[in-house]
C-alpha cells in the first residue's frame, strides 16, 4: 500500500516503506489474527474500494504481504541511488 491512512499519523520521511507498511498493518490489525478485516480497515478510513484493491486474493482479509508495497532493488552496492 503506497498510502498510509492519515489516522495512523505521519511516519518519518526517511523510514523504509516496508517498515512503514508493517507498522501501519500492525496498528490496523487489531486482533492480530487473520490479517486486516473489512471492519478493522474501515475504522482507519480505508474505503471498500481500497480494501478490495488490497485484498488481492479476495478472501476478505488483507495479509501483510498484500498490504506491503513491493521492495525496490538498490541500483548500487552501497544502496545509494546516484
């Protein structure tokens, strides 16, 4: 998910997108069981449309893998993009 719901607060700009997503996921997934349910998502302002987009396999739950944006490989050995 490229956009973190505003109700979760802003993350530091330098924070890794993968870590931002994991942090947001853990806050939204209140019961920490089967992933984010539609009710949990709605409490944080995630619309039905966005829920369906994120629930890639359509099972009614958003997993951490579905919620996390794809990792972008580094272009240089040092990890710095020039």
